[in-house]
C-alpha cells in the first residue's frame, strides 16, 4: 500500500509504478483522503506500507509500523500523478530499497 496525504498524486504514482513495472498488487491511499477505518483495513491487507513523507508514519496505527517503509519524497510540488520529476524521484527510492 502506498500512502500520501490525499491519496491522489504521490501514492497513485508509486502504486502505478509498482503495478505496471514490478507487477505488485499495489493500492494508493491518503491519510486525509481516507477514513481511519479504511486506512486500518488497508494496513491489515498490506504486506508493506510505503509512506511518502516520514511524518505520515504517525497516521498509521502502531500495530502496523513493522510493515512501514519510508520513501520521503517531500511535500507535493508536482500537482499531478505521474509527473516525470516525481517518477524519477520514486525510481531512485526503489533502487535504494526494493520492496
């Protein structure tokens, strides 16, 4: 599961890369874009939870923290999913730590 703030840009981009290139069953979610119930359900489902800003880990229930991986790409400055600069940044994180 890929987690950003709204679940619309950073997490969508990473989920797309993980599905399309790596063939993972990846979903996008947002700490503000989804209810706490939905986030809990998705965290339970996920093998790995990739948060796209370090501070987002605090929104993940403590019991799921062992599943959390941090790809800190910073605040959304791209304003669109699959922006080339964001994709490049995510590929660098993937190269450093493959899920």
